[in-house]
């Protein structure tokens, strides 16, 4: 009799533990879906062709989203992006390295096929874009000299 009662108590406890486990598994699945599926582009280990292709994609995003006044954030940065970035920005590795995760985060937050939430988008504007212009100015620095007369090696500003 005692043994049966003990078995029933254990069975009841096992049911409760199983229910908790199922709940935790559901929470983990929900959190996993929020994790970015794309860890973001990297520049190390790319061959020249892959690096050129990735840079072309980044340049396109900068032109279409970051600096465009009609479809993007150009007004935020003083109009058409010229106030934000000189044409020679792809030659400035620090600028490329700063823009790359911004580009990746924008994709994660705004592309419809990416798992994101409203908080991600608000965070992008309030945390990622905020202060970006200062970072970029510092990355370009006085090393660039006069805008349009950059002497750094690298891809042509117009290619
Ligand atoms: Zn420059």
C-alpha cells in the first residue's frame, strides 16, 4: 500500500517535470527563432573576388539605404550622405569595418525574411545609428585630407 502510494506520487511528479520540461523546450525554441540566422559578413579569409563582391553589396546598401534621402537615412546624416561619407570611404578599412555590422544589423532588423521584432528596429535607430556619424568621421579622420583627393590605395570611389 505504501509502495503504491509512493509510485503514484512519483508518477505525478514525473508528469509535472515533463510539463515543465516541455515548457522550457518551447521557450528555448522561441528564443532560438529570435537569434539572427546570419552572424554577419566577415572580411578575413575572403579571396579578392569575394571581397570585391561583398564590398559592392555594402556600397549598394550605403547608397540605397544609409545615405539615400528618399529611401533611407540620408536626411538623418545631413542629406544625400555626402556629409556622412566621402566618395573614397571604401578605401578606408576602418569605415568598411564599422559599416559592415551596421549593414548586417539593418538586414536582420528590416528585411522581411529575417526574424526580428519591433524592439530590434527601435534599437537599431536608437543604438546603432545614433553616433554612427561620429564613428565614421573618426575612422576617416584627417588621414583622408581634402575630400575627393584621397590618396589611400583601394577600390576606386566610382567603381
Ligand atoms: Zn579618403
